[in-house]
C-alpha cells in the first residue's frame, strides 16, 4: 500500500507498520565485489525479525524500523524508528 494513500494512523491498539532493510556489502567502496540490498514491509514484527535472522545467517546486516506517521508538517510522511539491528558479527557466539 502506498504511503500517500494509506489513511490508517498507527495509534494505541491500532495497526503498526514495520520496515526491514538489509544490506550485504563486500570489497572497497569504489568497486564493491558484492552490494546486495533487501527491503520488506509488514505489520508483523515477529515475522520481520525472523526474516532478518535468516538474512543475517547469509551475511547481511539487518535493521528493523517501526514506521510512525509524522503529524507535522506533512501528515502523509513517515518517520522510521529503529527497533533492532542484527549483524553477522554479533550473531556469532
């Protein structure tokens, strides 16, 4: 659903929306050997975290954000608030 046409405002007891951004980058910045990016949106936080864990197992760093409607100056815009970050280095025991 488009941010512009979404009129549901998350609030107490209302639907929450989440965004997963994941990136896998290898090599120098000017000529990367690998630069993969994945994005997913959902209202299911647990599902996105599980998806993020799977991507981390493949070498991605993942960030999960809560999408929060900004009341001013443009109510159709969103703020992203970090919920969690998972990365391969921290997942190794």
